[in-house]
């Protein structure tokens, strides 16, 4: 090898030690991603089935890319296509329903990238990429960069069908928030009630009770719900 970043796969015939190194490194990367995922999601909780996917994904992609060389597929494009096909099948199975958190996709993508690098024999390059990914994830988790401000909240207000709610709460929201937006209007209780959903940026967290009290005075003392937005879909 002319450089430490070169591939350890130097011929069409894969030596046993090359296969062992590439697969072994992909296993290490898989477990490393699991630990990073749990660390990153420790405050919000995590999907219990994703860790297994993170372990198996780089191993599977590495194995597919390497076996394609063993059976005589010399084109790197063809081997890449096979690896992507395998990863795509797993991703479709894993994400067949709408996901609430895009960070799962980020970890899956990282596992695919590392699997490809191992499969093509770029073990040092894969190690460098893995270290960079780990540093970024740890920094984002420690600094809470991925979490919205606790002042970013969701406000849900129930109003009776007979109440004209157009601009009913505008002055109250202007008083207690820096910004707000009416996101959704939904009928409930067989059309006898309406649920108004607002995205708000509250000015002062200590004024939450005053905000709720003023809204309850106008909606007939019906249900009013205020929640931090990052927990809204949990």
C-alpha cells in the first residue's frame, strides 16, 4: 500500500486475513454506533429494535461487497449497487412506517457508509470517518444542539362549536409569546368541540400559568394543554 488510506484489497483474490479485518472492523463499527445511539438518545429514549439494525447493517453491506468480488464481479459500480440494494431492503423494512425522529436515519446512513468503506478495504479511511462521526455525535449530544428550546411549545385549546374562535386568542398570545402560529384546527367529540393547535415561542416560562388562565377565561374553562414541543410526538 502506498498510503495508509489505500485499500487493503490489492488483488481480485481476497486473502483470509483481509476478510477477517474488514468484517471484524465492521462489527466494531456496528457496536460503536449502538453505544453512540444510546448516548445520543439517553434523554429522549430510543427505539429498542434499532441497535440490532445498526450492528447488522455494516456487517451485511461489507459482506455483500466482498462476496461480490469473490464471485468475480470486478466492477466497483456493480458491487456498490449490490451493497445499496441490500441496505435499501433493510431500510425499507425498518422504516416502512413514518418515523418521528430523523436521527434514526442518520445512524442508519452512517452504518451503511462505514459498511461500504470496510467492504472495499479502506479500513484506515473508515476508521477516520468513524472517529469524526463519533466526535460530532458526542458534541451535539453534550451541547444539546439537536434539542429545541424549552420555550418552543405546543398549545392545544378546546373550544365549543358555538364559540367564534377567529382572533379570539390573538391578543393573549401576543402578550405572552414572542411568536405563534395556528397550526391546525380539528373537530372533536362528534363535532361539538374544536381543538386548536398552536406552535408558540413563549416569552417567559414563569408566565405559563397566567397564559393558561387567560385562555381558559375565553374558552369556557375547557381543556387547555401546553407542552414542550420536543415531547409532543413522543
